[in-house]
């Protein structure tokens, strides 16, 4: 569940330990998988604008999962140009479709 974690993304290999109840608890990232994760908070009443602003991100291979409330977790695959993706995410902020938070940038940035 990448809605609430910072520093990890889809396809990362993690280290976990079992607690006294046998539940696995995240400890660290062993190896990053090259994906990046962003969280969006959809603005109230922006259902139609979300779809409009999301469309070019989908073309770049980004996917999303809807979480609790208006929260959306975005996966950016390694092949996507992270600079273009981030610019499009910012355009959605400026257009009033969502607010943005970076969970983890796993792309190599130059």
C-alpha cells in the first residue's frame, strides 16, 4: 500500500520482519525497481478535470490507484520521462485538478 509510505515505489524489493503477532513490518528498501510514486489529492468537484489532466499521463504509461477519500497513488514506470511526467503533474495542480506530493522518485535524474 503505497498511499502512506515515503521512499519506496512499485517493484522495489523491501526488507520486512514479523512482529509478535506475525504481521510483517516494513524495515528498509533492499533494492529500488526504477519506478516513481506520487500522491495526488483530487480537488473537490474536479472529477471531470481529473480525467482531462490525467489523459496525457496515461499515454506515458502512468497508472493510478484510488485510495481513501480523494487520495490517488500514481505509479510512473521507468521508461517514462520523469521530467515530462512531473511537468504534467504540475499542470494538473495549476489547473485545479489535484494537489501533489512526491512519495519517491526512483528515476535517474540528470
